């Protein structure tokens, strides 16, 4: 099943503590319907020191959020928008903004 959002897409968060922020999609999990977005939903993880060379402490890592909380970002509308998929003249699928009818 396709979610419509791919790795490398720019998305905008529509709800939650990071509402209004945008970032690039790092990973997409199709089974859980979750995405990891760069700079969004950052949590602190406690890391134990494993050896003398490796240092322990706190590390900030992005955590996955539900795909229903994000929308694809349209650069011409400058906001998160819904999109439709159309087949272009050269038989490839392209995503089109529902608001301004331009390619995303």
C-alpha cells in the first residue's frame, strides 16, 4: 500500500507539538504508517558508555510520527496541501497540488 509520501519529500506537520514546522522525510514505514521527519519530534535518548573511546550521555534523535499528521509541502502555496496523482504525457505518475494545480 502506498502512502503518497516518499523519502526525500518536504512535508509540513499539521498537528501536535511541532504543528506548522516543515522538514525533509528521512524514512517511511509502510507497515506502521509512520514517517521520520528531519528536525521534527526530537526526543532525548540516554546512551550508556560501552568502551573508553565511546562516550555516553544524552543524544537527540528524531522519532517517527503518524503519516496522518503530515501533508506534502507545496512551494508555490507555501503550506501543506493535499495532492492528486496524474499520468503525464511520458507515462510517468506526477503529483499535483489540489489548490494551485502545479507540480509538486
